[in-house]
C-alpha cells in the first residue's frame, strides 16, 4: 500500500489542486443543514464535521435527477450530458461503505447508468473517524472507524498531518496529481494512526449482534412488536432520506412552460403513496407495515439478495428520529423475541 | 410539580376502563436525554410513564395521526376514548382540533401537566455530548437538574430551554379533564421579538434568508407529519393529479411547499414548535408561522387554541374585520 | 448520459388502433401500438406474461401487461383500465397518436416447460389481460399442448373484456370456454356467480395440468384455495402479481414482496414460490 503524509499547512493547496482538476465535493452548510456540495471557490475554513446531516449519497444519487428532457407534444428526447471527473473529500468510512452497498443494487442485472457513471468518475477520499458519535455502531455491521471499503484514499488525522493511504488505482491517480505536496510517512506515523483508530473503535458505545438476524426477522412477521414500534412513528421520511444506503426513488414528469423532463426523485417506503395502487388499494396500508418492511428490507431482504446488510451503522436514523424510534432498540427486540 | 406516583395510578385507572383505548404519555427514551411517546394499553405499562423537562413531543399529533383503514364487513370502528397527557402548548393543539371538529371532545380524556418549560435537545446534547446512558431530569426553582451518571448537574432554565418556552404564555393546560399538580406561574409575554427582527430586514435580505433555508429542505415532510394541526386527509403536497407541488427538490418547489403549509396554518398554528424541533435541516419554521400568528393577532385579535367554543378563524367573519388589504 | 443501453430510455410508439373493452368511469381501452424505430421493433421480442412501461411525455409512465402473444405479429397490445393520472391521459389517445414504451420487463410464463400439458387459465376482470398472451400462444402452437380451458368472469357482462374474442373461442372445438358474471342478467346464457365457484363447477382435473390465475386480490385468494381443494400441487399453480412500479428494473424499490421484486423477479410466480413470501397477497 502506498502511504504518504500531508501536512495540515498544505491542506489548502491540496484542496486547490483537487478543485482545479475535478469537481470537488466537501461538507458545507446550506442554511443550517450540513451536506456535501461542490466547492464554490470562496470556501474560507475547511472543516470536516463528524458527519453530515445529508449523507454524500446525493453526489451519486441526487435527490432530484433529470433522466431526460423533451418538449411538450414532441417525441424528441435529449439526455443530460455526461458527468465530469469528481472527488469527494472528507467522506466518512461508513458513508463510503454505503456507496459500495448501493453499487450492488444499481448494477443488479441491469446497470443504472446515471448512478454508475458518477461512481466511475468519482474518487472518494475518506477521513477516518477518530471521534465516533453516540449512536455510531459501524463495527456491528461490518465496518469500522477506518474501514476502507468503497474508498480510494483514506486520510487519518495525526494532529499536525494527515496520514494518506492510497487504496485503489483511482486513488493513485489523485495522489500523483498532488505528489509534490506530500511527504514520506514514517513507520511511527502508521503506528500512531493505528493507535488512534484503535482508540476510536473502543469509544464506540453501541452495538448489536446481527448474527442470524436475516432469518429471525421473517419469523417475527406477525409479532406485536411492529404495532408497538409504529405507534409513535410519524411516517416522515427522515430515517430513509437521510440514510446513506436507502436508495428508493420515484419517477415523475415535470413541465415548465413547454419544456418537460422525466426525473427521478428520492422516495421513501415510509410514505403512504409509495406503494399505493391507482385503484386505491394499498398493500402496506399503515405505518406498521411500512416500518416492518423498512427493517426487513435492510436486515433481511437485502441480505438475501446481495449477501450484505443495507446498513452501515452511521446512526443518523437514531440521531434524527423525532420520536426516538431507535433501530438498535428494534433489532435488540427482534433478537430477544426470536429466541 | 407533577407527582409521578399520582400520574401512574391515574394512568392505570384510566386504561383499565372499558371505554378507553389507550393513554398516550411519555417515557424515557433509549439513550441519553431522549424521550419517546408511550402508548399505554395495559395498566402495567403505566409504570414507565414520566413527566419531565425532557418531554418535548406534542402528543396531540397522535389524536389525528392514526390511519383510517377500511374495516372488514361487520366490524364496528373502535370508538373507545383516547387519554392524552398534555403540556400547556399541547393542550392548545387539542382545543384547536376540537374547534375545527378534527376530533370530538367526548372522544378524548385530557390529562393536564402544568409545565415549566421543556429542553432544547440540541442545547443539552451540546453541553453533555455523547451521553449514552439514560439521563432523567427535573425542574427545580428556575433550574433544571440533570441526573447524570457522574452526578447531578443544575443548569439555569434559560440556558437549556427550547426557545418557544422562553416566551411561553400558556404553561398551564387550557383544557383538561384532570390536572396533575398545581398550576405554575406564567412567565412569558408575547412581543414577537424574533418576528420583528426579521421584519426589520429589507425584503431582499429576507428573501435570501428564506431562500437559503428552503433550499436546505430535504422534503422529508416531518414538519407536516408532526404538526398536530396538519391532518387533512388529502394533503395538497401529496396530490399528483393535478400536481400542485412537484416532487423535485429545488428552491422554488420547496418554497411553494413551505408557504402553502404556512398559509394553511394561519390562525391555526398553536406554536408548539414541533415542526422546527423535528426538522433535520434546521429550518426556522416557527419564525414563519409566528409571523402569521402575529398578523392574525394584530389584525383580528384571534389567538387559536384557547377556547374550545370559538369558531375557526379562517371560516368566521365579523363585520368589523379589516379588509383594507383586499384590492 | 449515454443513450445506448440506457434502461430508462423509452421507445416512441404509434397507436395503430384502439377500442373500448368496457365503458363507464373505470373504462378499459385496448391499444394496438407499433414501435416507430424499426430496429427496436425487431429487438423487442417479448414473451407471454411480460409487461411494459407505457406512458406519455409530460404525464408519466405506468406498468401495463402486454396483452398479446409474440405469435400474433410485430405489434403490441395493451388493455388499460382508467384509474389514475397516466391511465386517464392514455385513454385520450386515438390512432396515429404517440406514446412512450419501454421494456419488455419481468419474467414470463414458462410456456416451453408447459408443452405437453393441459392449460387452465382463470381470470377475473382486467386480470384476463396478462392471461390472453398464454391463450394466444397456445393457440398458435396448438399441437404442442393438451386441453386448453378458459375460465373468465367479471361483475357484469358489461365488464367482460375481449368479449368478441371469447365468443369466437367459445365456438371452437379444441377450447373449453367458461364465462361467468357475478350478478344475474336477463339473457345471460352462462354461469352466474363468482369465478372461484365457477372453478369448482368446472371441476378441472389436476392431472398434467397447469393452472394460471390473475384477477382482483380477493379473487386470487379464493381461486388458490379452491385449486388446493381440487388437489392442484403448488408447483402446478401460477399467478401474476401487480404492485405500484416506477422503474421496472428492480431499482426504485416499491414493488417488493418480501425479498422479491415483482418487476424483475415477477410478475409471474408459481404458488410454490409465493406461498411463504410475506405480503405476496397483501
């Protein structure tokens, strides 16, 4: 593995070089909301939050994306132009793993060119998590504070410098473009990084044993658990929209004057409309069925189809749920009931 | 101060009644300072009930949230009563729902909880970060005592209370079937300082402020879903045929969404602040709703959610009502 | 964005002919359409049971069963029940008008595996649309199959689709055709009652038979029950499911029953596959 060091003094230059050659996404505030947005030029201080409110999935799977355009009454269809090379800087390992999880879905039998094209052209520079949050549980679902899955480069904050580990060919190309800003990393630096990551791992306070959860969930299909849990559910889209692995979408035609487009927009399995038939029949008529499907999809169906849990343990759904519906609490009840 | 033992015994007694479906209250959440709505169906479940400065949720939303599913032939709808714990602000939501005939007075049992103000979770979690173990809290002489694992912490109320509580005019439930504890002294006055601050800005500045706020919206609809006054069976936001508000997320559609909602709440919003509390994007929605409250109050002397016998503001007319804004 | 191989890219198709199957608020209209692009037409190659996303630019798309067999010619047929925004707009189309079509989607009835077997279709209302391609496919390859039995019903005689076709089929010696309506009507020469009861009346033998059913969820449930009573094995029973769909290619999420996606793993399922799948008959 190619390992270098980037002095924090040179972070500004590092960002400038990346931004010159690529569309560069970094965490930024929009109003009070934290999300990854393209660097717009006059970014003052670079600040990497522990986690963004909106996960960086929207770089690849924007909340609104034009599939193609047309004119009213016409039959000519024009497609949006191809994406440019991009870099996402400061993505956390959990969010990067989420992209690897989404890859499985978007390349499942039929390739989704919109998603995969952006994935192909984008390099992910991750930042190891040295200060995990109260609801982090990445280590329970196959990740960790310095997990490299989905990443091209991993940075670890050593205090004065970042340790920079190149993980893929794509990462190697980026490294070459910033080569002159980098220093050699010493054996010590690697040890320090390892120690810091170990400390971070030990700070993760929440966990769940997911062994056999795929089989346990369907067994509890008729359990009163779901009614009890969904009693307080508001049926809003927070837990799905802000989940880094949730990928459901709606397709809508929108007209503006004579110009029209067919676009895809995020959708949520927690919304009534999601499964509502045109006849008025709804196979998931209440929040009980919707919540049950959400949990089953993440921890059972997805595992059945792709061999992995569709959850990276980022804790956003727990942090942000207005009524304290806590996925770890749900899973621990599942484990308990299934025994 | 609400006596917890009294609360539990009243709750047990209430849910034991044949004509009561369940009681909705609060219980300690799964970690830290979190609290969760608690649906008590069996007497033993009442043991978990709490009332403390952590009880932020306005439970009146649950009176209008249940899905009305088609019943199998021959099955009668469940007409049993719902018992509900309310703070002052929450009780205003119940009153307004009654005024609008969203619910019927005899379908509910209101358990009033005089309230000295609830916390702003963000402020508290910032002060005590990474608090995994459950923490309880209580009011005490203008302070809030947090029972942390490492010992008690007393914090002056003003430092951790939700902004809406700092100017609260209705800490005591305006409607209740029974009250837990004595009424508390009212401290708030309404000067709409926050609204005035925005009003003082020039239109361009105000527009940029809201444009940025609305742009940050993720359209999760948590503001609508949590709102005790947002209970239309057919919401304009969901309509697809015709589509009033596109599903795409951009400043224009998002603005249409928030303004449509704000106007539908004019003279109805009871300022519980739930929309702003739940918003993951931190959009200052109460500023928007309070601007409309101020307009309604100043022009029509109408304050929603006070008198269950009153008429809904938007469907009542008095000869002396101002109409100089009509062109 | 690349155009070639873009699964969201629709073909433009021209409506060649349309006619109403049923009238009223929830009318059913059939469209015979031809893809404009010659190459696309040649590459289309659908199999009985598959669906397509049809729609109008500026309005939207709906997943609709292809109600013709590829043996009928180089065109497509869709029978559309007027329900929502898209189907409402589709109903306005007249011959010469354009629509968008993408697909074909989903799996299909394993008609090749069924060779040498007796075929029994049990349909209700618009549910006959996905069954029609089987009937036509079997008719086009009549020597390769044993008995062909059709059971079909609707609420009233006005609600039956493909009526003139059924009339013609009823006169053929090599097809057993059983029609029913729910409510008594003057001059109705066939069965009166629900489709599941008609099935018991017909009393088909399960021996070397494949039963395929499609219709309203409640009808399917009782048909399945009755097929079990008639000793059909789970593997002999097939059905097609429908759910709200948007992408048609297993990405958008909403059409799942358990871990299966109706658009991709279905719409055709054997009862052996479905019986333990959560929400399959929800």
